């Protein structure tokens, strides 16, 4: 299989792919409900939460929308220092909410004090923040931001997009006081695309009951009623749930701490490699993503040509995102990727650099 060092969809293990070929069941059957319930139960361990985890048949963006529809009556503040935060802001606006936008330069992390100051003046009900900006390789200090907001506005809900980090980096939902943490299947969980997982706190569920116009498909109050009976309002993405059930076993067998350490080691390896090859990492030290590294293209490499070279060796990386295209390139090290896969990639890149 050709390893993909792109930030989603990532490679999926053969055994997990094959889990999808299991025959269908009636979704209201006891057999399926048992699989669904145990998958959701195992997923809670990843979020480090005792609260509920919803499994949706959608990509992660669906849960960005659900977060807005369920937990924001009128006003939300979005912190924007990259493309996926920008998307979440647009999601809020297009759902008719008053969305404040606190902008930071893309090469700067979200700053807790500025968030708190903005909250103090804005009468916001919720904060929407991206933990790991996949467009820039920035890991925002969500724990510190949540703490700062809690001090100013204890009732405000903290909504976190952890699409490209949950399962690769430790995010302590309960300990940090987060109200929703959402992710997609095709990134750190190393599953095919099509599922979104969202953990939600009790106080967020209580708030949702008071919010009107939650819609139907992403109405988490409706989802919760069904979840308590191990079911879903609409037909679940059954094959993907089979794969999720198996992949969560594999993840928990590796051990969460070991999984996080593996991601950190891969990130470090890529960072050091860049810096010893006349390149530098886009995100500042201390805020560098553990799951995807964005490297400044200071050597003026032709990123498409580099990728064509890598693809001859059955590997591929990602170009920079949006305005950072060609000015940066990205190496993802998430999911089930191993340190030796990264080493193989870096050897190939080194060969390429020798001749360019
Ligand atoms: C990939 C990504 C998204 C979008 O997720 P989809 O599953 O494609 O909808 C949102 N936020 C971040 C940080 C991402 O990396």
C-alpha cells in the first residue's frame, strides 16, 4: 500500500477495511445496537470523558454545524487563525447566528488573554476554537483558552474542533472543561471518511434543550433520546461503525499514552529533519502540531514535482493549504503511521533535495 502522508484521508489498515465487509443487520436489531453502544463506549476513552459520544454519518464539518445549531442561541465567538476555523465561522454565519470573529495571524497561536478580553465585552454564549489547525500545522492552546474563558464567563460553552488531533494527541475533555469536542473518522482515527464523532457535556445538552431551530438531522437532543436506547433517529453508516468498533480496539490495544507518544516522536523527527535541511517549521515552537507539520518552502521547491518523485516510490505528501500553497508543504504523521514510515519518507525527500 502506498503510504499517504497527507492530513486525511489517511491510510486504513487492511483488517479495518475488511471489517466493513461484514453483512448488514437491521439497524434496530439487538445485534447492531450492541455493536453501536460498545463503539460509543470505547470512544469515550479517547475523548477522556465520562460524558456521551455521538456517532454521526457525516464528515466532521457536519458536527461543526451541529455544534452551532445545538449550543448557540444567538452569539458565538470564533477564534480564527487558519482555514478550518474560518470555515467554522462561516458555518455559524450561514446558520443565522451572530458570529464574532477574533482573528490572529495564521502563524500565531490563539492567545488566551485576547480571547478572554473579547469575551468580557461581547456577551457571547459560546466559544468555537480549532485545536489543531490542519492548514497551518498549529496546535492552539485550547486548555489555556478554556481556562481564561471560564474565569470571565463560567456559563459559556467551549466548542472544540479536534478533527485532525483527537486520537493522536491527548485532549482531556473533562479535565479542561470542554463542552463539545468533535472529530472525523479519516484523520487521527485512521478510518475511512464518513463518520463524525462528537463528545458532549451534560451542561451543553441542557443548553441545547433551550435552543430553538436545532434542525432535524443534527438535533443532538433527538440523538440523545435514541442514544439512551443504543439507537439512532436515522439509519447509521453501519459498515463504518463496524470499522470503528474494530479500530477502537486496535487503538486501545496500542494504548493511548503510547499512541500519543508515537505521534509526538514522529512530529519531532519531521521538525528536526526540516531544520537540518535548510527549511523551517511554519508554526512557532511550543505550538507545533503533533499530527501534521507545515514546512516553509524556503528552498523554493516545486512541490508538485517533489510529490511526483515521491509517488514513484509510492508515497505522497500534501501541498500547502489555500494561500500557503507552494509557499509551504505539509507532512502528516497521524493515524497508524509509524516512525519507520516517516524515516522512509525523509530518506526519499533527502534524495530529492540532493538533486534540487
Ligand atoms: C479536515 C478538517 C475539517 C473538516 O473535516 P471533514 O471531515 O472534511 O468535514 C475540519 N477541521 C479540521 C481541523 C480539519 O482538519
